[in-house]
C-alpha cells in the first residue's frame, strides 16, 4: 500500500558511458545545461581573468604625481551602488530569476570594469592617441570602468533570463571593445559630440546593442513564458532597485565634473529636475494608459527616464524649466514605449526585450540626444564645446546620435551571432534553478510534481 515518493525532476543519472551529466526532466533524460556548459564557462572565465591579471601585472601602475580627492571615491561608491544594487534589484521583477538578476550583475560588472581599462586604451591607440606605458591606473579609470559596466548591464536587461552565463561572458568581452570604439573614436573622436552624462555612449549604445543581440537570439521559448511573470514580491524588489538608482543618478551624471564646481552643480541640478519630471509624468501616463491603475513596470523604469535624457546636455545651461521639461517628455515617451512600442516590436519584428531597455534607455536617449542639439545651440559660447563658437555643434550632436545608433546595432548583431553559437538547447528560460544550486529549487520541483 506504500506509494513511492514522486521522482525529483532534476535527479542526476549515473551513466558510465556518457561524459555529459544528464538530468531527468519530466521522465526524459536530457543534458543538464549547467553541467554541460561548466567546462566552457570555466575556461572562458578563467582564461579571461588570467589574461587580465597578466596585463595588470605587466602594463599598469599608479601615477605617483597625480592628485587624489576623496570625492572621487564617493562618486565611485555611488555608481557602484547603482550597478550592484540598483541595476541588480531593478531586474528582480522576474519572479524566478532573482539570483541571476543580482548575482550575474556582479559577475558582469567586475568583468566589464577590468576589460575597460585596456579596451579604452586600445581604442585610443587605434585613434592615434596612444597612452604611454605603463598605463596609469587611478580612480577615474575605475569610474570609466563603471560606465562600461553600466552599458553592459543595460544590454543584459534586454536578454536577461534567456542568455546563458557563457553567452553573457561572451557578450561582456565583445561589448567592452565595441563600447570603447564607439565612445573614444566615434562619439568623442570623429563626431566631437557633447555627452557628459552618457546619454549617447552609455544609454543609447547599451540599449540598441542589447536589442540587436536579443533579435539575433530569437523568440523566447513559449514553454518558459510563465517563468517570466512577476509577483508582488518581485515587483517590490524591483522598485527597491529603482529608488536606489533614482537617489544616486545625479552622481552618475556628474561623475566627470568633480573638478569643476560650476559644471558639477549644473549636472546635479539638471539630473534631479529631470528625474522629478519623468517621475511625475510616469505616474500620470501610467494611470492614463492603464485606465486609472498604476503599472509597476512603468513606475520601476519610466521614472528614471529623465536621468537618461538630460545626460547629453547636463553641464549646459538647460535652465530649471528646460531640464524639467526634458524629464517630463522622457517619462511620457518611456511609458508610451511600454504600452505601444514593445507589443508592436514583438508582434511585427519578433523583437523581445525582457526588461524593456528600449523604453527606459533607448527611446529616451534618442530624445535626449536630439534635445542636446537645441541646448548646444543656446550655449554656443561654452568653452568645453569643441564647435560651439562656429555654431556647428548641433550638427556634431546629430552625428553622434546617428553614429551611436549604427555602431550599437551593427556591433550588437555581430555579438549576437557569436553568442548564438553558444546557445543551450532544450533549456528552460527565466529560471534560476537551471544555473544555481539551492535545496529550495529541489523543494519547488517536488511541489510542482
């Protein structure tokens, strides 16, 4: 009369004739994705870290003649909170992918920061402005690395839950060099554009790079659709990430202006006002589009769109009303993107964007880049504008927008095809249990059976 316990769907099978560990899923023996990719991931991560260690040992040093301000560390710390806690928790809205959202965010951040030290130096070498060796490593270099990491995490948001850890490491390596090429050679080199807060180099590049990768990876598996849905707890955790990003965003935009008090003040004030505008617009537009209800997706993301849009113009005299207006429009654009653009792209182009990075970072950055054309024209006497006096800086802003869009989409397509060669077949998506160890995963499987 005894009934045997239900089989564990993720029970490993000992098979002496097979070198690949197997897992029993629904009664069928299939390769465990994590085990099958373990050697590739170890090799890729280990080789990359070893190569970076050798480079740090041989061609980097500290500049003993450079100054140091504790304010640099404060900026570094603020941005790191944004990366690990802000971005990490913002992406926990996936109810079964919280470990991947926070944990893999840490992995990608440390990779991007180290890679950027050498990727940007290599880009300067290609542009004919080679750094002298050994490379002087100071806190501003690490802050630049944080900017690169932010770009990568934006791209990660487009494919989170769908790309395997191996594919993510491939994306990190490829994007490090493409990002540096766009920043050093295209935006600040050939185009000579103004972009103190990373509207073009970070938000636009990261968003459209990620969207291009997502399009190449294809349509999400319908069998995993239920894993991608949020619940009350995951939505609240995402809002925790939003509030952290909201609080520290002014430090992100003003990071490079700590040495110029007037510029630093403008960056901070304009960012705060932009965020105020986008937040107010988000709550208004969300209840309008949702017939009187607030959508947590809108509140978690679109409230930040003002910080994205003001970045290109932040150290210009936007005026308080101008920066508030930019934030309001950016917030409205973002909500409309979630409500109308995302469903359209999915149905017409099979373009799936897990976190909606196109709506938070993509469309607001395009608007912010185009808005900077107006602001550079009204601030043509600003000494830091390369073409301000000649009145052609607006044209260079447009070139920066166009160049970044082309560079991000093309490089994202190339990277996506490289990542696709490492695709894991027959693997669940949006599920931490595939890649992480924990007894609670086994308990959840027993409940489902």
